């Protein structure tokens, strides 16, 4: 039986990407061959390579492990996050993947329970691994455990942690994330279904039982952290959730693609027009299609059907909350915003700011809004030369 055309196209794109990525993989090969030795040496010299600093905050039954990478010093949003976690009863273990000026370090230790300084080895998952190593050494077994990094403004608006803790209890879940990846799958007959995949790795909330589980502990004891970004995404971000779900732990994201698309199916035509008006595109042909739909808006059933097909096509290819920030805000709220330096994410932040200024999106606290606005304006003046995906 002949393969469907969409599957042939998908495999060709995958082959092209692999060929384009081959030079990078060849450059990284020597480091990968040395990896086991490098990791063994790091672990053997862990106490010499790291520094654990006691903070002023008291320990408690809930712990938040926050990995920080801020080579230019700590922005206000870091303190906003720590103070928010503390108000919810979390003792914060901050893991620094880069040195900080003494003034910033003093402010940090005044708010945190402990601060771990470490080399930037293994990206965020390396920081997660080492932070959990400290907790295990100290015999800390929290009733709730948050693992997160500083690649998001959190919380951007509302009280998402209260919602997540309530959902953890009410639904009998083992873990929650802010966003959970889902992929659309088609069987041989063409029938569609969603495959639920990993929690995005910038925020996890776990029950105490989940954090103590054999699956959780086995993953981290066996995790071979690496400073290869593609390895970290595959074996860290994707591998972590996959390991837990395959061993029976119940994980869920507060926002998911399937729920978004179902809501769009039920949306009124004016809501769809607004979704497109505030849309963000990473693909030129989608941008052209969206502009044409807006220019031809007439409120008709035919326009609505075309707009729905367009939203689905874009949302299945790209992160839906980035592509349609106003529509996602109306459905889920905007609990967080990514700080990713890619232009796609920058345009999303511009649209969120536009929505705030027009009164369609609730603003974050004033200090956070000032930082957010400044980042948007600075990006416009000085777009980064090498904008990479962040974890």
C-alpha cells in the first residue's frame, strides 16, 4: 500500500534536516566521545566544583528547585518568582548556572532557603540533577516539589500555582506542568487522534509520592547530563516525561493543544477574527494566508470555516499559545511567557504587549510589565545575532 503524501513529505523534511544538521554533529563528536570521562570527573569533584550557600529562609514541607542562568545579573522577574513561590509556602533552592555579582547573591540568599553555585554543565537539566542531588544528600523528602528554570516570566498574571495545586489534588495526578506537548496522529483510515507527550521542562509540579517514586529517582540517578543541547532536549525534556508516563505516573499540562483546538471549533466568528488579528507566524505561507483572511473578513460561515482550517494548520505546526497569544489568553489565561530569543517568540511578546495596551489581556504586576516592555523594546533596537531555542 502506498504511503500517504503527508507522510512522504514529513520523512523528506526530516531527512533534509538531518543532512543540514550533520556538520554540527560532526563538530560535537569529539566532545561526545569524551563525555563519559567528563561526567565521571565532574561527579568525583562535585564538592570542589560547586558551592552550597545557606539562605535566610526556613526549610519547609514544600520545596521549589529554581535553576537560574543570568550572566548579566538578576532581573526583577527572578525575585518576583521567588517571592511568589515563598508566599505559597515553598522553600526555594536556587541553583546558579553562572556566577553572580555579590550584591545579587546577597539579595538571593536573603530570600532563599539554599543557593547552589555550579558550573554551567548540562544546561537546566544539569542544574535540576544537581539540585536534586543536594536534596537527596540532605534527606529532604518534600510533600510538594517544584522543578523550574528562569526561562519564563512566572507568574505573568493570576495565581496559576494555586490552580495547579488544586488540580493535583482534585484529579489525583502525580505531576503537572504549565504546557504539555500533543501531536496529532492519523491512522491508516485517516482518523485523527492526539498523542499526549512531554511536559515542557521549564516548570514541573510533583506530589511528594511522585518525587519519592522509583521511576522519578531512577531517572535522575541514571541521567547522563550533557552540554549538547539536542541531547538535553531528547534525553532530558522528552526523556524525563516519557520515563515517568511509561512507568504509570499521571502527568498533565495546564494548557494543551487539543483543548485549544476544541475551543476554537466552538468560537464565534468575531473571536476567530481577533485570534487572527493577534496571530504570530514563523512560516511565511501561513503569514500570507492569515493576512489574506483578515483582509477578506466578512463574518460569513465560509470565512469562519477557512479561518478554522487556518488556525488548525498553524497550531499543529507551531506552539499554539505562541502563534495565537490572545486566543490562548482568553481560554487559559497567560500564566507564563517564554523569554526565548527567537524572533517568533519576540513577535508573540509584541502581540501580548499590544493586547495589554488595548485592554484585551490582563497586565502583570507593574515591575514585571516594565521588564517585559523593556525586553520588547530592546529586541526591536538590537535583535540578537544568534537567537537559539531555549529549554
